[in-house]
């Protein structure tokens, strides 16, 4: 995959995890562990995709 696509996907996953953590009371207490895992995956994608993006 293109490195920029992975970066954008990581941003979207991290934001989705944050929204799930904020709206945990609305969606139920059981969403917090899933939100943490989604956020960690998003941060991982951001970190690994940044290695491949060359500065212009």
C-alpha cells in the first residue's frame, strides 16, 4: 500500500478509537477495550507509515 494511504488510515483509526472512548457511556462500557485496541493500531500505522514518506 501507498505510505500516505496507510498514514491516513492510521489517522482515521486513531480518531475512531478516540470517539469510541469519548462516547463510551452512550455506546456502553464494553466499547472501551475495543477503542483502546483501535487507537493502538492507528498509532502503529501512523508510526510505520511515516518511515516511508520522504520529505520534499
